């Protein structure tokens, strides 16, 4: 709404005051939300760096151990033990709320198993295959955790940007325009009051 479109009336002035107060209140709340989300983001960022480092280390370890298992037990034996797995890992996707932002919470089960739950016999395989299985189970757990944290970070970052845009729109456009309109009405009302006073004086004269 431009200044020229504003009706210079007292009722309009009262409405503008209400709108300014509401906009300033909304601006304050959005700034608090933005700052809170930024704090959450940096807290999770620290965890993400740790998880990424652990994930890289787990991948290196699993690759090294599967290489040894393939060399000692043979590729066919290692593959057949992998296919013997009956109880596959289960993943459930839930959600949680961080300051109005819905982020994923990934629950997993049956990832880590003891040797009896893997579905292959102890005979025909060596401890190297068991170690490779252990390493890959740990790797899967790290992948699930990394997926949850990195998706949470992306959602938080998206909402931070949206909130920042709304804060800036209120701070640099909406509120200044409303204040400008209010100033215009006040000046116009004062001008009209002076004109009326002058007119009354002329009539009396």
C-alpha cells in the first residue's frame, strides 16, 4: 500500500498503529525463532562433523576387512555368507519438532547381531569374515545416524533462510511503509486542522 492510497482519517491512523504494533511483535518473535534455529543448527553441525569422521573411518575399516576376508576365505564364501542373512535390518522413520521445524528421527533395529544371528555356519568361514560383518554392521549404523543428522541440518537451514526472509521483509519493507503512511496521515490531519482553524478565523472575521 503506497502513501497516496492511504485515507488521511483518524480511524485509519488507529488501524495503522495496530498494524505496526502487530508487525513489530511478529518481527520480534521471528527474530527469536531465527536465532534459536541458528543455535540449533550449529549444535547439530558439531555432531555432523563427528559423525562424518566416524563414518569415513568405519567405511575404511569395513573396506579393509572385507578385502582380507575375500583374500582368506574367498569371494564366493564371503558372498554366500552375506546372502545367508535372514533377519534384515529394520528402519522406521519418525519425526520430531525443533522450534516448529519437523525433522526426521530414524529408528533402526537388527543392525548389530551376534554371530549366531547372522544365518551362516561357523564352519567354512574364518574370523576374518566375522570381523568384516562386524565392521559393515557398524558402518550401516553410522550411515543411518549420518542420514538423520544431515537431513535435519538441511531442513533447519531451509527454515532459517525462510525465517530470515520474513524478518527482513518486516524490518525493511512492511514496518517502514506502515510508519511512512502513519507519518503522512498525521501530517495531513495537522494540515487539515490548521486549514479548519484558519477558515473559522476568517468566518469570525
